[in-house]
C-alpha cells in the first residue's frame, strides 16, 4: 500500500473518530440539559402584581423561581415593592398569592445587581429548585434560562441555552449568552445540574450582553431579605457563606463543541432572491424530494411567503436558476416554488409523518446554511398558538360598543376607512357580501384578514346603500428606544398569527427565514419562519410543511420515496 494511501486512510479514520466523539459529547450535553430542565422547570414561575381585594391585576408580568420548600421566591428587586401582594403562576397551571419581602437597590451604585425576595402565603405544597453557587463559575460553563418573555404572553416558560461569559463583571453581574427581554426579569439562570446560579436583571444592545444577579448575593443577604424592607444601602448584617461541593462537576461540563457535520444538512437549504416591493429580497428555501400522483419525481422549495416577490431565482453551485411559484399559503406564511430547468442531484429532503416530540424542550437544534454549515440553538417550547398582534390589519374605524346594526363611531384621518368614504354614523351592512349583525362580528371579521388584503364594504347612509373596496394596511406599531428593539436584523415583518409552532433561541436574521432545522440525529424538525423578538425565533414544524406539500400536490399522506 502506498504511503499516500495510508495517510489518507489514517486521516479519514481520525476525522471519523473525531466526529463521533463530538456527537457523543453533544448528546451527553443534551441529556444533561434535559435533566436540569426536569429539576428547574416546575419551579420557574410567572408573576404579576395583584389586588386581592378587587381581584384584579396591577402590574406587568415578570418572572421568578421558588427556591425553598417554604415557598420563598427569588426575583429582581426592580419588579417588586415590599409588602405588596402578587399572583404567582406555575407551569402546571396552579397559582397562588405571594407577598413581597425585602429588596436591595443601592442608589449610590445604580448599575449594581438588584436583589428581591417574595414569600408564598397561600396554603399548599409548591415545587422548588435547589440554589447553586456563583462565585466559582468559569467562563464557557453551560447555563440555561427558564422564564416568561412578556411579548409571547404564554402560560408556559421558554428555555434558552447558553454559556457564562463572565462570572462577575465590573458591576457585580454574571454575564451570559442566554437572551433576555422584558418579562424575563427575575427569572432563573440554572447551571447544568439544574441549580439556580443567577436571576435575570438587565440587557444591553449586544445579544450576548445579558446580566444576571449572582445567587451568592441572595445567600449573603438572606436574613435581611426576609424582612419587608427596601434597602438603599447594603445591609450590614450578612449570612455565612457555604462551599459548593459540586464546583468541579459543573465546571467540567462546558459548552461542548458541536459536530462538524450532520446527516441531511448538506444540500437541504438554498439561497433564493426575488424582487419584493421594487427592492431586492433574499431568503432561504428548503428543498424537498416528492412524487406527484403519477409517480413522477419532483423537487420543490419551501420558503417564507412574505419575503418572496417576483423574478425569483435560486443560487446553486454559483449558478442562478429561475423559480416559479406553485402555491402561496398566507395563513402559515409559506410559499412553494419549483425550477423547471433540472433536478438538483443528491440534494433535498424526504420527510416522514411524525407525531412530534414527547419532551422537546432543551433539544439541541441546528439551522442549515446554504453552504452546508449550520448554527446551533435550543428548542425553547412545546407547540403553541401565537395569536395575531403585529399582523392584525388596520382599517382605521371604530364602531359603537355592542351596537346592532353596526354603527361607526370613529373614522381616523388618512385611514383606509376614510379613503373608502366611510363616515361617522354609517351603518355597516356586510364585508365581502357576508352580513355583519353586531359590533362583535365586525371585530372578528376584520381580524380574520391580513394587511394588504382588499375587502368590499357595504354600508347604509341616509336611505342609500353604498359600497367600496378597501385595502387594509399594516398597523402602526410604535418602536421604543429600549435595547430589546436593537438586535441585528430586527423582528420579522410577519411574525405572528401562527398555529402550532415552536420557539427557539436562534439569532435569526431576515435572510435566514426559510432555512431547515435539524436535531442532533439529523432528523428534520421544521423551517425557520420568523424572528419574533430578541429572545425568540419561530419554527413551523415538519408535519405542517408536509401537510402543505401533500395537500397542494395531492400527494399521499406520507412522503417516503
């Protein structure tokens, strides 16, 4: 055997063994994450201010964690006021009342960690998480966040997986890569053993600038925090510190290096370009191998509908091929494309029907890029519905409350309603020839459309029936100057109004929408469909992608070629 062949065989075996070792390490990490979630998830709570006399909510939501069997809740000081009552919600649906105890906010050092404690006063037995230690944390140690971003407004928390950047910055914070946003404040940061090591406090513009209150500060000032007191100076009385006996264990489980290759990833995702609103638009598209009713093999691309306009092309091995639109799915924001030029040999996915995952939260995911590389993230939720908010259409008209027939009470200047000729006092008859009987029916009917839809309105005025076509527009949503709005790429224009989707912590940029998502074993999970917020990107699951392809191409229920 020649020397060069021996070297080639050796190198091939070396890289194979290296990949296998990386895969084993990644799987070990995933199993450890699942174990940590099992310990910390039940005790991670959603909280808001609550007037127990009037039985009404009194504040925005925030997060916390139950840290003792007696019901002590740790949170951030800026979320609570000592002596006030709060309603606490657990992931299993149970709720209780808690009273805010002590909080420490030192005026002389406004950038320092703010420490707060609450106590459950309702009778019951409540899950709690073990407190860890923060002083011995090392850079790159794995950590995970379980909390409740306000923007999603879900009763279950979402998970974000990351690593420690520094155990103590100049202000005394832990800094981690676990993304935060409003609503997460006070939520727990766990180590890989499922122990609380920090509480969410603040963010800066960079997505890796997430600041956590070290758990050791709660240990240090525990006695002072038991009193309903607001401390503007650090309490002079402190508690004795304890030693972390598991420090060697947690610092040996670092953010593992992910596999260099995964099955199915290469040749799954491609860059597509088009002209949208007279501007160049880029997106990703996932390629699927299918067979039509006659058995003829075809390849179709699936991408994000609202990013795909006209003059569409796909870049394959440096060559741009034209694509034609087969179908658009407005509800799920999907578009199906096809090239009539040729098939792409050795590329594309064949997906099978799946029932979903029994416990998806924490699963390590990989988003494919067009060059065959991938980006790691973690699945943050089970399937949930995300109602329309930013995707609600704007008409610019209000109607009299509980009116029947529906009477317009306000027409906003410059709105689609005004441009269509509507006036205050007009009585609505129908929308798209569907009779509207009351104000509730009007609101529901308008909400069923999308920005850009053209609808026909008929109304009654001074004994005359009038009709006109109105083009609905997008709502004008104010954007604040808060760092939460300043992440790279920003939010997707279409980012809600989805049914049964997952969230994960990928820093999805606009042109990455439409890319395929896989798990460690190379199983197809779904397609990235939107960047919802700083902490959350959205995945449409593979079962919905399959249903879209099957229904539009009249295929059998399973794509198993």
